C-alpha cells in the first residue's frame, strides 16, 4: 500500500474504482405492473420474478400497500418531495394532525390510568369492608372468662 495512491484518490486525481451506487427510482406504472405480475404468478415463480427484476419481497409488499391505500395508482402524480418515500406511503403530517395524534395517545393513557385507579378503589373498598367485618366479629367474640 503506497501513500501516493491514497493521495491521488483523496485529491480527486484518480478514478474511484467503486463509485457510490445511485438509488433506483421506480415509476408508478412499473410498480403496478410488478405487483400485478407478482400476484398473478404461481408460488414457485414469484422468486424468479424478483431475481429477474433485482427486487426484494419488501418492495412488492410496500407497493401493494401503497396501491391498496390509493397512493400508487394516481396516474403518475406521486409526490417526489423528501417527506414521501419511494413507495409513497409516508406523507408529511400537518401540525394539527401531529397534535391530534398526540392528544389521542394522551387520552388513551389517561383512560387506562383511570381504569387502574377505579380498580384499585374497588379493591380498597372490598378490603375495607372485609376488615370491618373481621373487626365486628372479633368484637362479638369475647374471650372466655376463667373462674
């Protein structure tokens, strides 16, 4: 390993032997065609389709979910901003939607806490009643007198 070749690649003088791969982008038409072909294929042929196209089963799963949600078959009007993934499944939420989800989660937590508190109070009431009953029965039973 020579130091001169390291300087060349660092300074940009030499060509990088392994350039960084670029991310593949698939059109909505291609995604729909692949999902349709994959779904119509027999179980033994599905893996061959994925290998032929260089895809993973997760691609098909994401694209199927996007298609079922109506985000894939929109005539090529799929969003391309940073807030949307390749499958178009994630859309940036508004501040109101985020606050609404936060409040719903908080409401669910508070309802669960209320349920636990009510159960604890019910148990405490039953324990109190039991202790009162035991106390009354202890008062009624006077110890035997010895003579």
